[in-house]
RNA sequence: GGCCCCAUGGUCUAGUGGUUAGGACUCCGCUCUUUCAAGGCGGCGGCACGGGUUCGAUUCCCGUUGGGGCUACCA
C-alpha cells in the first residue's frame, strides 16, 4: 500500500462551455485510465471561471458523455469528497485568499491598463518583433499611485509577477525536461476585473489543494505550464507531476474542431457507435499497449495503460478506422445486450412497437444475431435491415438491375412462391431444400433462384444467409413479397432507376 | 513574428546502433459462399531532408524542412 501522501490522483477539469468534445473525452480517458491502472483516484472538477460562457446545460452534457464511455469519478461535484467543492465558482473565496496573499507579498500587483490599451501595445510589439507579453506598465506603481487610482474607482485586474531572469524547467513525464526562458514569459492575469480568478489561478490552486499527483492534460497546455509552475512555487505548493498528451487532429492535421465535422462525443452515439468501441478507439489514438493488439475492452485498457505507452506526436481522428472498430465490437456483441441498445433506435424509426412481447423480443434477438456479423454501425440495422420490420422497404438499384427487371424473374418468383407455400415446415432446412429443389427442376443453378428471391424479399443483393433470413420472416410475408415483386416486375416497374 | 512540442506507408502505430522495418485501418487482387458491406489468402505502400558520431545509422547529435500548439481579463 502506498501512503496517503503518495496516492495517485488525477483529474479531468473541463469547462462547461459546450458539449463534451472528442478531444476532452480523450484527455479524460487517459487521466482516468492512468488513475485506474495505478489504483488511484480520479477526480472530476468543473472549471467554470468563464462566467460568460459557462452553462448548466454543458455540465449535464459532460456528465452524459463521461458516463456513456463508462468513465467514473471518485470525487466530483455530484458526489463530493474531501477536497470539495469541485466546482470552481463555489471556491471563489479560496482563490481570493491566495490572490491577496500574493499581492501582499509583492508577487502579484494591480494592473489598471485597459484591454484597449493592452491590445494597442501588443500590436506594436508584434509589429516590432518583440514578444507580445505584458510590458509591466503597472508592475512598479507606487503605493500613492495605487491609492490614487483606487480612490478614483479605476477598474483593475491582478497580475502575477513572473521571474525576469533564468529559466523555468517543466519536467514532463511524456516529453522530458522542457525549458522556458523566463525573460520571454509575461506577467499574466490571475484575477479578472470582474473579481473572478482566471483559469491559470484556479487550476493551480485547485490542483495543489486537491492533491492532484499527476496533472494529465492536452499538449495545448504545455506552453502555459511554466507560468503555472512559477505560481505554484510562489504559493509554496509542491509541484505535481505533469504529462501533456498528444492532441487529436482532424484529417487536415489541425487541432480537431467543429469544421472537421462531429466533434461532440455524443454525436457519435447518434451515428451508431457503441461506447466501448469509441472508448477503445480514443484510447489507441496517442497510446499503444506496445504489442500488436488494439481491440481492448474496459478491463484490458486499464490493465495495459501506462504513460510510457503514450506517444509524443499528435494523431488524426480516422473515422474510417473508428467505424471498422465499431463493427468488430458489433460482431462480438452479445445479441441479447445488443438488442437492448438497438431497441430505442428501432422504436424511434417506428420499426418496432414500444413494448415488444417476449416472443417478439426473442425474434428480434435472432434478427440481431443474424445481422450483427456484417454491420459496422448501429444505424446499419435500420438502413440495411428495414425489410425485417416492414413491407415498406426499397428495391435498390443493384437488385433491380441484376434480377428484378430480368425477363424470367417474375415467373420464377411465382413458382418459388408456390413452392414456399407447399413446404411442410418453415425452417432453414425446408426452405433451403425447397429453393434448391426448384432450381434443380428448372435445371438452372441455385443462384438463379436464390438471387431473385433475395432481391424480391429484401430489396437488396447483399445480406445474411438467405435461408436463415427467410426463416425469420413469416411464410405468408415471404410468399406475398415474392408475388408482389413478380407482379411489379411484369408491369416493368422494377427497372433500374 | 517569438517561444514550445512533434516527425516510421494516406491514417493509427510497434520496433532496433546491424531486422526481409512488424501489426491495424483504407485501397487493390484472388478465394470461399447463395450475395458482400461477411470469412480466408495475398499485394501496393514507410523510417522527411542534409550534415555529423560510428565499422555500421530509421535508431544518437546538430541543422533544415514540414506540421502542430501557445502567444487573451477563454479554458
């Protein structure tokens, strides 16, 4: 057992300003996997220091997304814990205390520059090629000057006084030592004019107060880390360990964002992804177990995950591969369980009643079992499996072209309908025997009966084993469909479109 | 522009101072079957470039190039 002080604690600290982004889910997953692998704690903390953009709705969306992926947390806004509250807007007095402490010790100072002035000066610095950091205009205001400005009621923010010389070295578990030249780092704002702390202030105070042992976050924060580290040092906090994860990129290799299509994690649920597949997929972007394996379930991911396996370079979100992986999960899925997740979708499409009877459900499980071999997304069941549920299914162009519009098809379909009617029993063996028997009598290949039949009954040229598929449909339905296609064919209504 | 990070096929990646550089997705063939968007088999395709170090570099160092991130009173 490790002692309390050396307990592994990681956190995911999203800001509730939108849905749970795929990138955020990736970060959360890695931090969670690390904690779980190490037998530590995973904390959820809400960083709502952006008073303007934070919403209650986003918070709910974050919960939904994490729960969907089965990422659970040990401490958080909804379950409390020894270091709460876990919502930053409820910790304002804590930050205020540290900010005041910093002002008193001289490591922070009031800045009366207006945003407009700052912007103007930044432009000039940029134009001259000088690092556009705060020029410290207010860094050395005298007590009198400050009193005066305060008396005037001039609005101000508070800035942290960074070290002016030397280097700040960030030891990153993934990238090694990264050094930054202090002279290039500016005094950043720790308290906004509104009185709210900035992210930089809150994140430092909370990570330290909440005893986060490993700050695992996306690489976009690496450049901010020297500032955080100096703040921690000034506050007398012990530095946590850092691990900056590679970013997820879009196919154009830039940071994944809205213009790359779906970036909201839950959009993938809508698209028909299974949470375990998405979790697996996210895990293997920027991480590898080292061996030639990539299909890993919940427990395997936890067992294999290490920071050493995390790569330094960013990875592209390849929807093609995600879809393939989802298909693998579908194949391996338990038909009963899969039926449960599919039911709402089928009901939404109006393909099945709200409360199927036990028999009906049993039938559905058989359909799902037959279909899951060749599906890649949950939505495939709806688009490719329509014919199991309704007579209102389309005849696709391949089926029309190759079989349904052929001259001898109607007659064969009618003969097959007769044959099907006469079968003693309605099961796979009888159906197969009936179909093959007809082909033999007609002295044609079995395919010449099978394909038209599939085309007529499913409207498609592809699908599961025909005999098994027919067995799952009522005999009358099959006969009716054969006759209907024969009739439509004769009337020339099944020509390719 | 400045600072920081990164660099193995189109994509995700394994890997080593000496390997036929391995796997997966995609793509393309072939094959099985009643079909393929299923299965099986096979194939195309890669160490960014230039210098070093070394008997030998994909691997170590430097540079270049390329890509990305940060440069907010957003997080």
